[in-house]
């Protein structure tokens, strides 16, 4: 039997909830309210995180912030490196993004390539006044000059490690964030 990778929990469900609540407060403060804010979750796990931030913003500001879903599949720069055809999902943004403050939401910021693809996809839909980035985990190792405006937790990692975000809306089980280290 092969050795199993080593997993370590770095965020519990409660810590994720607190981080998203803090991010919501920071978004409201930086934008002096939320009247022009639109949250856009990057599919898959960015979408439920954007929904959670919207609920927290509603609690803080008393206004429901619209939430969209962005599929970046065809904007990725690694499509030619894949052996299988990509699964393209739909983008759902039910309001015009032009002149809005768009907060892109994703689970993990790593190389910056996913965010670059999201920026390309988003600007094909309109011209926002500003684009901000909110992530649950920033693990470093950037390959592109991209920085999150709102971070739930900074987690220094080795390149050989994986950060796995598990959310009950997408995955089975309880919410958590794990660092997975390969076995030798």
C-alpha cells in the first residue's frame, strides 16, 4: 500500500466563517458602503464564498449585494497542457458590471494565473470602475504581479504542498482548509 499524503487542518469551519465576516467588514469599509459593489465568485469554490460574504455584508450594511458566478475555463493559459477537453460551465452575472466595484472572490491565491484568467473573462463582460480581489487563503508563490485586496488567512507553504479548501456547498463534510503534504 502506498503511503498516504499528510494532511493538516489550518482553518476550521468557525475560522472560515470569521474570516469571511472580517473580509465583508473590510469590503464595506474600503468602499464606504456597498451601494456599487458586485461580488463575483470564480467557479467553483469562489461562488459559495462570495455568497457567504454577501450574507455577512447584508448583516452589516442591511443591503443584499448581488452575487455573480464567473467561469474562467476558456481563459486559462494551461488549456494546451491538458490531456482532456475542458468542462465549460456557464457564467451568471445578472447585472451590468460597467462602472461597478467588482470584488472577485476565490478560495486560494497561488500563482496568480487563475486571477489573470478571471480578469480577462470579466473585462470581456464590461468595464468596471474598479476590480478588487478577495481570497480565503493566500499561500504565496506568485508567478504574476497579483495581490489580493482582502485575505482571510495568509498561509506560507512549500510549492510541493497543496492547499485544499473544503466547503459543504461543493464537497461532502464539514468546512475546513487543509494543507496536504506529499509523502516521500
